[in-house]
C-alpha cells in the first residue's frame, strides 16, 4: 500500500498517534475523504453530513477515513462581477491541491465528495492524475422551487429579472421568485453544469447509481454515501483504479449520455480536461460525431419543465443508459467503480416515466443536445446547447450588436436597446481576454426575460452556464484577445448561424476580414498573479482554449 511509506516509520506513527489514531487504525488502509464542505455554496452546505456517512462506510468496511478539504465556488453568487473571473481557474486549484495532499500523506485511496460546477471536474482530474483507487459521491441536487403553482429553478430567478425590467411582472412576483426558486440545499435543480457533471460521473463509471440524481435532502443520499465508503474498500482489494475505469470507451459513453440528457455546454470544457489527465484526447470532432448519432431523450430545465428530481424518479442516469444501450449506442463492457461492467449495472433498469426520459423512437431530436459549430467566425470551433434552442432559432441571421464586456451587454439589454433579429456579440471574455472565461448567464437570462429569446442570438468567446437557454453560442475560438475573428466584428455586420449544418460565419469577404485583421491592435489587459499564469497556460499554442488542458 502507498501508506506503507509512512506507517513503518516511528516519528510518523507518533504524529498519527497525535491525531488520536490507534495502532489498529494506523495499520488499516488510509482512505482520504476529500470534503468540499463550506458555508457559502448552497450545493455544499450539506456535505459535512455526506462526509460523515462516507466515513461510517469506510470504517464499516475496515478502512481508516481521513478528511481533508477542497474549495468550491458558487457560480451563481460569482456571476456578473469580477468574482466570475475566478470560477473556472478553481478547477486547476482543486486538482492541484488534492494531488498535493494525497501524495504528501501517502494515502491509499480517495472518496471524493464534490457537488458544484468546477469542483466535480477538478476532483475527477485529480483522481485521474493520482490514479489511486477512487470513488465519487456528490452532495446531491436541490429540489425544484415553486412559484405561482409551477416548478422553478435558479435560472427562473435570473429570467425574472429580465421580465421585471421589461415590465412583464410586478415587484411582488419578482420577490416571490427570489424567495422560492432555491428552496433547499443542493446543486441547482436543473440540468446545469453541476448536475451535468455529477450525472456524467455515473456515466463514466466513477460514481454509484443515483450519484447524479438523488436529491440532497433525501436520506437515500446518506445511504449512497455509506455505500460509497464501503465500496472504496472493495476497489482497494481489487486494485481497480481510475484509469482502469476512465478509458476512451468510457469517455465516449459519457459524451453519449451527455447528448441524450442535454447537459451543459461546459461539459465540452471539462470532459476533455479530465481525459487529458488520463492520457487521452477528446477533440471537438468527437463531440459532433457522437451528437450526430445520439438522440436527445431529456428536456430538463432550462430546456424544458422537468427537473433532476423528476429524472431521479424516472429511473435516473441508469435508465437513460439502458435506453441508449438497447439501441447499441453504449460500450457496455466498460469497467465501473461497482467492480462490474456497464451492462451488469444497468441490467433490469427501466424507464419509469417516458415523459421525462423519452424512448429512442420518440426522442426530442435525432441528434444530441450539444453541437459544435465552425466557420470564419470560429475557425477552431464553438459550442451551443442545441436542445435548449427554440426550433425557429436553429437558423438565424441578423446584424451584430458588439460589446466589449458582459456588463456593457447587460446594460443595453435591460435598457431595451436590443431588438428582434439582433445578434449580441460579447467579446474579450475568453480565458485570456476576461481573464478567466466568465459565464454569460445574466445576458441570456435577460434576453429570455425580455421576451426576445426566440428572436435574438448571443455569441461570445466566454462561456455559458448550464442554466442558459436560447440561441447562445459560446467558447468561440480563437478568442478576441489573441486576434480571433470575433475581435474584428463591427456593429451591423451580418452574422449567419446554422446549427443543423454546424456553421457560424460573418457575411464579409475574406479581403475585408484580412484588412481588419491587419489594423487590429490587442486590447491591453492588466492581469496579475494566478489568473495571468492560467491565461497563458490555456492560450499558449492552443486552438481550443481550455479544451487543451
């Protein structure tokens, strides 16, 4: 065991005795429990209880649990101010700090307890990098809220701001959204980034059944945590490690489930980064190839009016995987953290609600929930959540309204200066230009709330929250700060978007673009510290921004 390096040394054993550990505990496998608990993120406020349940399970199965922390940012709280510049970079901080703690203390295995947006992929990256036996159990999703008799989620509150600004709802109704859209602890209740990544952890094989869908407030979540604690001891005994589980076939399974569920576009950032830690490459072409053959089976909020709790009651991720497997769309021989194959895990799973999980022959669309577009505006690609785009907006052409930051765009939208047919362009929000690649949930929510969701598109070299819906196209690469074509767009230029054809372009001759490129001057950035190092890392020699990590 890894821990033999420290267990057989008298001074080190003395330090373990200082912790109150007995000889019996020291001599057992040492299992690190990575706790993402904090008191500022709703998705993490219950993780202390999850961790205690995990520790119980580890102890029951003969291991010694030792807890250490991981940070987590709430993207909803960080949204719309300089705090969002720090969100994406925490993914690397989480991976690096977990690596440091695990190796420094010669731990034998890990149970990782994340929940929100960058916390899940950061810990998956750490698990892949360390390659010690590991299993995930998340904090669980929030229950949906209710406003005026309808289920709601966090994005409903964001859109209500736009509705209020447009005079569509009263201050009293806005207050009701504020008070009732987020009623419990847990990751926000729609298919946003946190829930996307927790569901994909099941699809990858790194989490037990229900990891992505059992609500945070259910006692079943504590039972799941105990089982995860017990199962890590089995993984130690069988010497099953993350890279045995997270193979290329497993990543293809995760992408297939992603397309069926209609997950956040941020999965297009995180899955390639996790794969990179496994020594594998996922490129944008793989996303489109899988999307083209995978039907979209779920329209969870914000794409539709069902929520993670509904997916859980319908059979969860395994029920979706069973639909896909029966159609021959999954690699069912992949090993998982249960010690069994995908086929064994999903055997007997049924779809309990075809209105929540549609059958293959009744899919929302024949293609998946995410699409990658290319063209003279995004020669290295960009990403859209196709399943959340209104049918009439799958093809759109209109004049550009160009903004140099999210704040400028928000002011124009809320002041009623954006009109039907416009294409809002927000640039200098990429990993280097932002820096930090901020999410653009506020502008898209304001567009939806203003009643322009089916007539206005938005494109950016930043990224979008999983809570975004509408014709929102992000991750445009190359970004403006490195001279990408988006830096050359001017107000009034006609932008043509054709999602079914995977095309995005500006209607300008190449000679005009070349002339603008020759005249372009880099926007000066005042970037210091970790953000500067991160921005350099993700943009140097990269065609895909953070996809290269």
